């Protein structure tokens, strides 16, 4: 069976993205620590179980599931993210590492897990942030988050080079402000110009078609000047 794997599906963009893909007829493996919101939809095209992208045990559970279902993965959307908003001198080593465990090492580990289930036409799409773009506007308190989002942009370029002969394709979207729970936690009271569903619609289209035109590219998806 052909699957699209999405991480970070309990809320925000990942939640909306999973619904849109399922409604379009794709089999979606929706992965998040809290699987209740997406599972409660009861969509026949969505499979969900509790999953922590930083857990080797949970990743092995995904590996076993895909093997058992003779799966082919059309696209992996690395959407799971963690944000800690705290001044650099106050953020602990454990907090800093926890952000990287999800946003960098989790992305790398999930990619290594899923690539064997993909063919040359597959697409690994990583959701990053404008905060990870060199020269973009930066905000106090986001030293761990934004630097981790910069790391996966370079990782995307490197993997595209490494897999350019065999596939799959690797791209990343650096998102600007989107009205999600994570944005509200980082910037209470700020109203973004784009809703989670609107961004999910764009991401779905790019995940399904973008690899035909792009590989190793970082696209800045922001309507405001960074």
C-alpha cells in the first residue's frame, strides 16, 4: 500500500494536513505523541498511534508497521517540532538538547527510517521556519528553536546531494507566521496572516508535486519581509 507519513499531527498544520491528504484519498500514517485528536476523526484513510520522533523504540514501531503492510512511502513530511521560548542565559542544557532531539535528530532519524520504503520519485519534505534562514529577522528567546530550524535546512541540501542518483528528493519549506498553537505559545496575542489549514493546503500540494521541479531547495513561504 502507498502511504504518506506525517509527523506532528496532534494539532496545527500537521492535523489539518493529515485530514486534507486523507480526504484526497491518500493513506496517511499520522504520527504524534498525542494521537487522540487525529484518531478521534475516525477517518478510514488515517492510521495513528502514539509516537515520539525522538524515541528509537517508537521509530522501530513505525518500521515494523510499514514492513507488515508491505508499504511504499510516497512522501515523508517532517512536520513535528518543539519550541522553547526562553532567554539564552536561562535555557538549560536539557531544554536546548530537547529541542534538537525533535527538530534535528528526530528529522534525521525519521528520514533514515523512511527512505528505504521510498523509490526515486519519493519526496522527503521538512517543515522549517523563516527563523532558520540566514539574514532573516530573529527574535529573543528562540536560540534553540531557530538554530535547530537552520540546521535541518543545511541537512536537506546535503541529503539531496547524497541521494541525487537514487532518489528520493529532499526539500524544505521555511514557513513564516502561521496561526497555530505553537505560534501562540511563542508570541501570545500575535495574529498571523495565514491559517493552519491554508498552509496545510500549500504543503500538501508541494509534498505531492514539488519533487518534480525541486531537489535540495529551501523555499521561503512567507508573505511578509523576514
